C-alpha cells in the first residue's frame, strides 16, 4: 500500500494527540558508553546519484509550485501545429512524477501521431526513457517508421538500472517503485519480463532526536500529517495560492503541531515524496498529485521495461538533440556537432528541467501556452544512497527507517531481497545541498546517521 493510504487508515488516530506521549515514552539508546551513536561496520559497496548534475535530467521529476495548476500540464502536452508532440511525466495530469504516467503520455502522443501522419511518414522520438520507449512501441507496432534518438550512451532516461561489480541485486539509480499498481499495466509487464517486484507497505520504524525509538510511531506520524492537511484546508479558503510552508504558518497548524511529528511527515510526504520543500510547493494543488494505490518496489531491474518497449526499434545513442526546426516541409532535428535528421512528426520526451534550461531550441519558438507551462511547473530533486554489507548488522525488519533529525529516509531491502542492502533517500533542498558534496562526505554522513539507529538497537 502507499504511504498516503497508510495515513488514511491512521487518520482517526491523528486527532488523538498521541505524539506527546510517544515522544516522552521513547526508549533510550542502549549504547554502553552513554552516547546516542555506535559505529556501523564499513560497507562493502557505496553508490550515489546526482540527478541535478545530470545535464539530460537536471532534477528528478515535476511538481506544482505556488501558482501552478494541473492545467499547465495539459497545456504542455498539447500538440504543436500537428507536428510536434511533448510527452513525459510532466505532461501527465493523472499520474505525474511516475513511470506509468510517463509511459501513458508517450502512448497518447503516439496515438496522436498515428492520426496525423501519412502512411509513408517517419517519426523521430527524442529521448529513450519511459515515455519515449512507450511511444516508439506504439508506433513500431502500427508499422510506422520510427527512430529514437537519445543524448546519453544508454537507454532508460530517469530509469537508471545498473549492475555495479559485487552487488547482489540491480541498483536503481532512478525510479524504484511501481506506484498505484491498479492504475497501469506496469506490474504485469514486469512480471511478464521476469523482473522481480515486491509489495511495499511502508511499514516504518521511527527514531527521535535523542536516538531512542518512538513508540506508536505511525500514530505520531499521522498527527504531523494532520497538521499538513489542516494547513491545506486553510489555504483552500484563501484568495490566492501560497506555499505549504506559508499555509502551515498562517493557519496556526505548525504552532499547534508537535514539531517532531511535523518534521517526520514533511520530510516523507513532501521532501522525499515530491522532491521539493514545503516553502515551494503549492498549498492548493501540490499534494493532490500523490498516488494512493498499492505500490511495488522493483528489485529485478526496472530498465527491462524500457528495453522491451525498444526491442526492434532503431535507437541511436549519443545523439543529443539541441535544435528542432519546424519551418520547412519536414521537421529537422540537429545536434551541436552538425548531425541532422529529418522527420514528418516528432515526439519530444526530454525532461521538464531540460526544456526550462533551453537545452533544445525550437524554431519557431514554442507557443505561449507551452512556454508559460514550462516556466510555471517545477522540477524537484530526489537522490539516493545505496549501501551494501557482506553481512547484515541490523535486526530491524521495518521497511522504512525514519528519524526526526536525520537528513535521510532509509529503505531496508533485507526483508524483500535477503541481501544486506540499505537505500537512503534525500529530497528537496537537502538533496540539493548534498548534490555537490564529495562522495566521501556523503558516505560519512550516511554512516553517522545509521550509527544512531545502531545505538538504538536496530
């Protein structure tokens, strides 16, 4: 089930004011020297992501900042002059910021192309990620000549399955979850491809700022989320959209909430879930976009989904499109080094942040509605830290480990995989701060955070 569904089930408890008792009854850390940390063994493997530094992503996925509405996504996805189609998670109104939203947008763009193209026309799809691959599959199956060009030296886009030496399971640099399983065929497709995926219930164990375990942590967490819901309800009556942070302040919800509970909920439901801080997220629309159905965590290689869609398709890697000209009889796509490709229709699936950075120039410029949508929508950041050991040093079985004061939210993959692997998520401003820091610094910070869980007997 999804985190938000967990919160819905706990909604009744949210109003009972349980957090004060939970905080006061937190068990002390059992470290023998009286400290609240205990070093963990050195990991055998470390992998990190830096999506903000990736020139073909410049972030993780889209969100709605203050003043933006879902209508901006719809405007971004509207065909341009019947020739140009934009696709990707950012144009999805039903499932933005998800793999299945990206794939659905790619399919929709391909169907629009099918209606517009002549029998002997050629389609170029820009981007070999989830949206581009899905579009290419529809077109290829319809017998339409299609070429996929990709700036990177690999397929997958923001799905980034890797197999580092010594790792017992694939490492997902990008997407890891199938959200809202019933909303798409993604889970069935992964099963058909023999890609392992397990139900993820978000069963969470919580640590307080003193290093102790928070009893009844789910109920405590729900009180924090109740404060967020109170702020959103206040904002809905306001004359203008404000950020979630402003709504929490002006409504008084933050002042009435337990600080620890609010910190837990804000990090998990906003920073890690959406990749953005409450100070930038629209209070009117920002939280409406999260999924509520059951989730799976993908353990066998998410990239297989893209590879299957691209099977038999002409894919050209290391082909970074930087200019698209629609002024002639055919569309001309060009790279900075002078390569060109002509098409009768084009599907552009580059991420929102890349469009916003004008990495690709359009001649003529995109219509005002598209440009305004690109400017209005935001791109959040979610980065990961993967750590593995030869043997597990922890006995805690909870899938998620969350702390009041730590920068990371941890995912325990041992129960699902049988392998001693922990995955940490960093979101929003925290992720941006760490993005430019050296690997050694991030590794040390991750181990220091885990040391406090270790001291608490996890």
